[in-house]
C-alpha cells in the first residue's frame, strides 16, 4: 500500500505550485528564503490539519469541540498528541 494517497500528493503539488509559479520570473536568490519558509509553513499546516490533538477522554479534536467533555470527571477536555508544528518548523531550520 502506498505511503501517500493521490489526494495527499495532489495537495502537496497544489501547495508547491501556488508558491513557486508566481515567482518563476523573479530571480531565485532574492526570494529563495521566503519561498522555502512559506513551503515549510504550508506543509506544517497540512500535517497539523491531518493530525490534530484530541481529548484523552472523549477523543474530540481541539476544534471544534463542545465546551464540556462528556466523559471527564471534571467536565474539561484534556488534549493530547497531535502534530507538533513548532518542532517541525525547527527541524526545517525555521524558527516559528
């Protein structure tokens, strides 16, 4: 089974095209850092949307979730996991 689905590949291609196509006529040296930063941030957005933190009690995602957790003794959500955007951007060499 493939690691990435056709939809994922299309999403990545769309993000790259949206960032690269407008600057093709501009000298790369001037825009390289801004373009790379934008691409990394787009990937972070994509991965974060795919893997949001969820409540340990009711598994509701961070957004949208009800104001009270129906399964917690205290009635509050406790969010765990999810994609770590800050760590990803740091791994890309970008300070968020």
